């Protein structure tokens, strides 16, 4: 299962809004912004999916912050 976080700060220059705790042993990959953006450029379908998810998360954060 691939679960990701931190993409919003890489895509939108936002401050990081995610905190994560693992309930079981977890393998974590770290991407630096330039490497991440280059990887997305080489994978346009994946970029579309990640940007869609990031935009949805960003919208939910804005709505949540207004409450």
C-alpha cells in the first residue's frame, strides 16, 4: 500500500501541515523538492494523480481552518 504525505509543501511551497505516526514497521522515502518535481515530470500520469490528491487535501485544510 502506498500512502504519502508532505506533497503539498513540495508542490505549493506551503508549510508542512502533516504529522504522521506509524503503527507498524514502516519504510519511508525522502524526496527533496527538485528531485520530486523531476520525478513527477518523468511520470505525467502519476503527477496528475498526486496533484489531484494534493489539491483536494489543500481544499479540505482551508475548509477545516475556517471552522
